[in-house]
C-alpha cells in the first residue's frame, strides 16, 4: 500500500535554490496566448522542469496578475521570464544565438512528437500559440522544426497548457535519457 507524501517530504527547491540550479536547455515562447490561467499553468510546468526562461509575446499577459498567480502557485517568482512585443523578432534573435526554434502546431511536414529526435546539447525554444489561431504562420515559417502532438479522437487540438506539459515532458525526457 502506498502513502501519499506530505509537501514537506517532496524535497523541492525553494525560490533561491531554483534560481541557482542548473537549468534545462529548454525555453518556452508563448505567442499571443490570451488565457491568464493557461499562462499560469505554463509557469508551473516551467518550474517543474527547470526551464531556462519563458518569453511572453504579443497579447500574452505578464505577471503580476491574480489569475496568472492563481494557477502558477508562485512559479512566477522562480521562473525567469521576459515580455517581447514581437514573436518573430524574438525567434530570429534566438536563431542567431544557435537556439533551435520548434513550433508546436499542426502543419504540413510537421514531425510527430514521438518521432522528434534531439541533440541533448542544443537549447530548444518551444513555441506555443494562441488558443484559437495557434502559432502565427510567420513564426511557423521561421521555425527550424514544427512538432505535432499525435491525437486520435474527434477534437482538433489540445489546451495550450496541456500541450506544454506533454511537449516539455517529452523533450526533457529525451534530453536527460543519455545522462
């Protein structure tokens, strides 16, 4: 029989420990995400996997906001973030630094997530888009890779916070498989 662990038994980092910890070579870019709850959930996922940074672009709201705080549960204090008005400009800047740009979108020639191969030494910037329109076409076009999460039911998409959790876990697992 298993006993649920108390929070005090989870051996989690405090904010200072998080700031000092070695980060995963993963960046998250939110391209015009409108839901404050989705933004907060992405912060929580970013905290869980020691993400380097979140870029909040376009209409994506920024902390502090009570609805972001409600789902982030303090992760806005631990995870490094920055606001950028123009997603494409940011993508081009990151590409110049050798960061691999990977948009998560349903597109022609997209790579299915389960087939996505990574170099564990390369920093990957994962781009997640607006809840209705997805990642903008100009950002998809500028991306090095477009990833699609395989789906088998009747719906055409997943919630952005769910997509972020699935993709970050998969990429993080692949990066750490060799270690």
